[in-house]
C-alpha cells in the first residue's frame, strides 16, 4: 500500500510531530520526502550527521559547492557556520579537519 504525502502529513499532525517552517522543510529534506521531483538532481545533501544526545544533532550539509554546519533539535534548526572553501572538510583517513 502506497502512503501519499498528504496521508503522511495528516498522520504527523495528529501525532504532534509535524515541524513548521525551515525546521520542517530541512527535516523533510533529511528524510527524503520533500523538495525534489523525480528526474531532478538534488542540490542539497546531508553529508554527515553527529548525534549530540538529548535529541540534538550536528549536520554537515552540502548545498551546491558550499558546506554548512547545521545544528538541529526537536523544534529548531540553526545554521552554525559556513565551512569555507579553504578549509579541508575531510582528510585522507576520513577524519574531519
């Protein structure tokens, strides 16, 4: 049985889990439910997620050629800093620098 986006939205609203505004949009993007139609190339991608405990997380998000550190919680999403082009995002052994 295929669940439509409208049905998912109704279920989430009834469960009190629907986030509004930018937080809801980003959460939808992370979950892969919104933002891109079939055949379109994604411009944004969550590169890595680091759980911080207490239902908080730190995400490295790529938008085109730019990278951003984004902090997220239950009710908010905040851009912390843009990772500049001169900064190395990943070393050869896979550790962030």
